[in-house]
């Protein structure tokens, strides 16, 4: 059962509690989305760094040859 159910059933105070809970859930969802995007960007940046190092290594080897 929803732990907010007694507060929701109690009337106006329940509505305020429900709005507060909804706002908390929305904030948690937004934080999760931001963290997911940050993880995606971190992976992209890491892949770009690896590609740049590989390119620099290949260029250096070509210059030595």
C-alpha cells in the first residue's frame, strides 16, 4: 500500500503531502536523468581521448618511419 495513502485521505493536509511527495519523486527522476546523461558524456569523452591517443601514436610512428 502507498505509504502516503493515510495523508492523502486526510483532506487538505493530505493534498499538500501528496504534492510534496510528487515534487520529491520528480526531483529524483530529474537527478537520475542528469546522472545518466553525465555517465553517457563521460563514456563519450573517454572514447574520444582513446581515439586521440591512438591517432597521436599512429602519427608518431609514421613520423619515425
